[in-house]
C-alpha cells in the first residue's frame, strides 16, 4: 500500500468508516503478528498483543502524526504492550522453547522429508532468535522478516542507524553460532540413535 493510500484510509477511519479501519487491519495484521511471534515465541501472546495494539491504534487514530508511517506507529504501540506484558509476567520454566532437530538435514528425498526439514529449520531459527538479546532479536526480525530499511528501524527503536547496524551484525553472527551449535547437537543425537 502506498503512503497516499494509507493516509486516505486513515482519514476515512478517523471519520468513522469501518471498512477503512478494516483495511488498515488487513494491511498490517499479518506482519504485526509475525513480528510479535518472533519477539515473544508464543503464538497466543502474539495474538493477544496484536488485538490490543489494533484496538489502541484505532481508538486513538486521531492522535496519529501523518508525517510518519502508520506501520511504525502501530509496531511501536505493539512493542510497548509486549514489553509491559513481559515486565508483568516473569518467565517460568514452562515457557522455554526447546528445539530438538530430528535427524540430519542432508539431501532429503521426498516432499514429506523436505517439509520436515523445513519445519525443523523454522523451529531452530525461532528458538535461536529467542536466545538473542531483545534489541538484537528485534532488529533482525524487523530487517530480515519484515524487510524494514535501517532508517525505519532506527526511527522505530529511537536509536542511531549505526547502532541498528551493530545490533544487526551482532545478531546475525550470534544466530549463526547458535544454529551451528544446534546442528552439531542434532547430528550427534542422530548418530547416537542410528
């Protein structure tokens, strides 16, 4: 959606047009959910925060500053909600994500094996992201999953572009180390089972 289309939807939504508000939700719901899922690792929490973020954004749409992108404002609202929830809910042992990759990811034969390998990779990446410090995880998710440019991430997180680049570089490097370690562990488990 272009910026002009987005601004027109916002004006109509502020005027009470429900279809325009639904258009804003449809345009951003999937990417916001993906972002929150990667940040929290918990689907039910991500769903709750998405709903609350949209309720707050649409309720206070008259406060939106049109100089900025709606997505940046919405993601900031969601990020603050997630941070507030995280402060209220201290993590317990049952919220930890443990990934055990089954078998090796070497040349899969049929489609079922390929899907299993893809699922294992997706699970391992999700678990590895959760091991990153919060700032690195957020920068990596915004840049790689949501395709946000460095400048927009910088505005969203209110940090200099150089700091965003440092978090991105360190986050990628740490992900590589975590994933390589997971792969070595999975291979050892696979060899022990075989």
